[in-house]
């Protein structure tokens, strides 16, 4: 009986102990949440493990994250008469962020004009109008080697290439006040039947030693020639320049420093021409009526300047290459093989071999069906009016 009573007490104590533990466990794991809203504010009260937690959250004022916000139409100021197309971009707002509408207005510059290029392009020599009465092109056997070297006593390769494209520029030189030349006069020469008329032309002089010898031979054979003088050479030989003129020969302008005119600034080209014309005028009392550009190089700018000074550009159709081949026989044979009516022959009276070859040609052909005349005389015989600014390679 005593044992039974003891077991009963022990069992009762164990039952209440387990019941108490279970109750405590249930209460410990119980979490209770109460949520209320007040003036747009969310209040959450949470009971957990006997602890009361209160959370206050301000309710969002934006649309749901899954809702696409309609974009604000952007107004664009129209360009001239064109209406700007509004932006169609859709912005997806952040769930917890209020999307700020765009207030930016794009204002295009309706008056914007493309800025023009300030680069001055030198006229392309290929755009130069082909002169009238010049169907024949220069001798294709001539190799052009343009140079800006002003010293004409140096052996320089002449060129019959009429068009040279170049972009280099030489330094500007001071301008010289010069009166523009008068209208050129057309030379006259008696014409004969069955006679071929040829123009012998001499560049780069005068030579103090060689040109007088050549003038003597021309006088002896009653022949006329055209001398294209370089200004800085003529400056030291004004007496020879005067003799050339008084002997009935023709004087042409060959620039002052023998520079490639296509490589110079416009005012420098004009200065080269005016200085030389002034010098010839001071020595002879008359302006030159023709111009031969050094190396045969000219472009639209050179042609226009020559036109403003009444100067036709005289080229050539026979290049003897006397500057390259200092051989009397070679130069003589080259002239002899190209003696054709209306031809313009290029020579240089600064080479002894050239002068000797020219004298032999005068001796052998002056009274043998040929007549040597000036360029202007040849043009008159052929009925060709030389136009200022135009280039002539022959007068046939």
C-alpha cells in the first residue's frame, strides 16, 4: 500500500512537470502579429516570446512595382519647319522610389549653319581652259624637273609640262608698284611662198658673253628671235637688253628669279612678273608683250595674272634639251629634225654649245626654205591673235 501511494505521488508529479514544460514550450514559440493603418501609416505589433515589437512604416505613394509608369511627353522645339518627334521612352520606376518626371526640354539650334572651310585650294592646273589655236601638245620627250631655285646660272631642267599641281608656298616678298603694261603690238614679217616660218626662242638670259655673239649671227642672216629674259640676269646687262630690242628681236618676260610660279603666293607671282616687266621697260622703253613661265609651269592663278597684264603664255613644241646635252651636234640635229612650219623651238642662250648650234642652224637654213621670225611675227603670219592669259605651244 505504501508502495502504491509512493508511485501515485511520483506519477502525479511527473504528469504536472510534463504539462508545465509543454505549456511553457508552446508559449515560447507563439508569435502573434497585429497590423493597423492610421493616416496612411502602417503600424505592426508583433508578440514573440513574450516580447512586444512595434513597427511603424510610412505607406508608399508610388504605383506598384509591376505597373509601368507612363512617361511624360517631352516637348522639343521644332527645327525650322520640322516638328520634333516626342520621346517614346518608358521608364520603369523603382518599387520604393518615386519616379521624378523629366522636365528637360531639348532646344535644338535652328540657326546652326555648317561652318565653311577656310582652306584655300589652289586652282587645279587641269581646270585651266585649253587655249584656242593650240591643238598641238608639248614635246613628250621632255622631262620636267620643277625647281624654286632662283639662281639661273645653275643648270636647270626646263619643262614643257604646262600643268603642275603643287601646294607648297614660298615666302611672300614686298610688293612693287608697277604700271601695268600697255596692249601688246602684233609683229609683222614679210611672207614668201614655199617658205616655212619657225620661231627660235632663247630662255634664261641674257648672258654677258654669249648673247652678243648670238645677236651678231642673227643680224648676219637677217633672222629674228624671241628672248625670254630673267629679271635678275637682265638687271646686270641692261645694255644687252637694249641691243636685243633695237635689233628688232622680241623680248618676253621669264619672271625675276626663275621660280616655279605655281608654288608662290598670288602677290609674289604678280611681283615676279611686274618687277621683270618694269626692268625691261626701263632698259628699252617698252613693256614685254609675252611671258614664258619658268619650267613651263602655270595654273589658273598664273594665267589670270598674265591676263591682267596683257601677257599671253608662250610655251613650245620642240624642246632641244640643250640644258641636259651640252653637245653642239646633238642640239643642232634636234633642231634640224624638228624644223617645221609654225613650230616654237626652246633654247637657252646661257650655254655655249647652244649658241654654237643655233649659229650653224642659221647658216644652213636661213636661205634654204626657212625663215626665222619672232613669236608675234609668226602669229601674225598665221593669222592667230594671241590672247592674254592663254597658253600657246605652237602657231601652226
